[in-house]
C-alpha cells in the first residue's frame, strides 16, 4: 500500500511538473547549441570568358554555435529566429583537367525566420513541431587560396540569397524552465559566383568567370533551451 501511494505521488509530481512547463501565449524560448550546415549542392559548370570549362563546384560542411529565439503567438504557434556564429565553407572544384582542388573559401550568415506549429497537448514532455519560413543568406570574406591567387585568380564574389525554409523539430521538457531541442531544416540557398583570372599561360587576361551554385543545405541543430 505504501509503495502504491509513493508511486501515485511520483506520477502526480511528474504530471504537475510537465503541465507547469506547458507552452502558453507570450512564452519566450532561448535555445543555444550546435548547428551544422551540410550542403546538398548542385552546380552549373564554370564559364571563363564565356567558355564552358566542363566542371563545377562543391561546398563542404561546417558546424558553429547556433542561437535560437522563439516567441509564442498562441499556445501552439510560435515565431522563431535562427541565428549563429558565422559559417565558413571550403569551395572545392570538381574533377577537372587543370588539376584544381580547393578553390577558396567563403563565410556566411544564414538568418532564418520561421513559424512553427506544436502538435502535442500541454501535458506532454515531448513537444514535436513543424515549421516553414524564409531565409536570407549573406556571403562575405570570399577569398581564393594562396596557390590559386598565385595562378591569377582574384575578385571572388558570391551574391546574397533569399529562399524558403522548412523544418521539423522536438522539444523535450525537463522542468518548468529547461528543455532540450533537436531539429532539422532544409533551406533553399542559391548563389551566383563571379571571379577574374589573369594567367598568360592560359591566355586569360582579365577573363571573367561565373558559376551558379544551389547550396540547398540540411541544417541540423542540437541545443539546450530556457523558457521565460
């Protein structure tokens, strides 16, 4: 009988704790953790002076500190801003006859604003959600490797990108204020890159180069959250 009463008390305490952590209109969440941008890119062939070189580019993954702010418009809907410390990616050249490998690197910030819908009732510890949003990616600090600069490559520039975002995630309620979050996003990021090549051996004097890249990354986030 004593064990039964203790069990009932523990269950009641768990339910009360979870209910106390339910989302309500006006709640705010601050999430901090690790965010990985993993490109699923495709690329047009690079053109140089209008000529198709027959190969394109690829972009590697990078992990940074992710910061996420969310505000609940209702008990089940929030608006969320994803931010992070700047991501830096190596720009690789696909197999080519010139023997080029790593072309250079770029740094970017991909702030994403989303609206999310939470499906679980107020008493559930697991709070799954789906969201849709908009992304604006800014590229900066684009540069060629020292080796490629020595070959005459210069003036690397990547255009900013505006695209959509979709995501799925889940919050796990630890107590009244603390939560653990995991999410995955797909972000539509496309950019046009341009550069200049001065190389007499290739008969390329101030030759303009261009390539279009659909980066389209999957973005994985694991974080700890605090509810205000």
